[in-house]
C-alpha cells in the first residue's frame, strides 16, 4: 500500500524532469564574445586589423563549422545581443543581433546594433539589417491591412523568388 502512495510522487518527479529537459532545451547563454544554445555555438572574435571581426558557427551535433569575416562600423568587436531561429521566405534562418560597444558621451549614440541573417541548414550568410531583431517584420504587404503598414517595424524582409542561395533581403520602410 505504501508503494502505491509513492507512485504519484514518483510520477510527479518524472514529469518535472521531462519539463526541465524541455525548458533547458531552449536555454541560450550569452557572454562577451559568443552565444551558445543546445545545438549551436557562435563565437565573435577580432580579425587582424581593427575594422573587421569574425563570426564562427559550430554545430555541436555534427561538428560542422563556418566562419565569416565582416566589417565593423567601430573598431571594437561586437557583443551578441539577441538570437532568434525563425522562418522567412521558405527558409529556416538564424537571426543574430550584435551590439557594438560605442564609447561616446552623447546618450543618443550609445549603441549601434546590426542583425545578421544566416540560413540555418548550412550557416550561409543571407543579409544584414541595421537594427535589432525586434525591428524586423516580414514585408508581405498582401497579408496586412494597408492601415496597419505604418505600425510595422521599420526593417522589412522582402522575399526573393527565383534566386538561388539568397531567399530574402532586408530593406528599410519607405525604400521598397
């Protein structure tokens, strides 16, 4: 009889353990020079000269690795700010927003943020937007009521049909 009384308690622990695994699977760890998820490590590092930095993707499951060297608007290496796995224009993508340390005394110029888009399957570079992930919206105007278009974030995603390799591009509101 005591064993039956312990069964609900045991089932409760098992379900909490499963819940912890689900919650832990979405965990993202940021540090000064990188981001780590359950499946992916992204490292940011300086390149030889002062105006370039690298982004290195490593898939922890397969060991696949891809490196990009990019220009920075300031001499400091950016720090990861936000990451989101999303789906745009028929492609699974990784959006990585980076923040450049901006050493300036004017409060309105404290930080610059760029968002880089990479295809999730092979980490191929797609495009860069000048702003954070939260300023990006899919730009399929047929989905929105024309009245709502002014309320969309300023960075839009334009799908590119018939082009191999680049499924979309970013553009600023008003430049379509």
